[in-house]
C-alpha cells in the first residue's frame, strides 16, 4: 500500500465515523443516552487518533531506516 492509498483509506474511515456521529442522535430511543454518549466519545477519539496518524504520515522522515528495503 502506498502512502497516498493509506491516507485515502484514513480519510474514508474518518468520513464514515463523521457520518455515524451525524446519525447517532436518531438512534437515541433504541440505544439510550448513556450508550449514545459512549459511542460519541469513542468516535471522536477515533477521529482524533486518525488525524494524528495522518499528520505523522505526512511529515517528512528525519532519517531513513533500512526497514523499507
């Protein structure tokens, strides 16, 4: 997988999570407010984690390891 493909995969996953967050309030009757809060927090944390991974991947490497050979 190339860097571009990985970044695209991350972006698509983030879009999916954001869409999930948009539709989550509609599920409150079935799930209950506590579960909604947990799912919302988990999804927002996951988005933050993905954004951190994106930033790390986009940063130029300071050194070249022999692992890519």
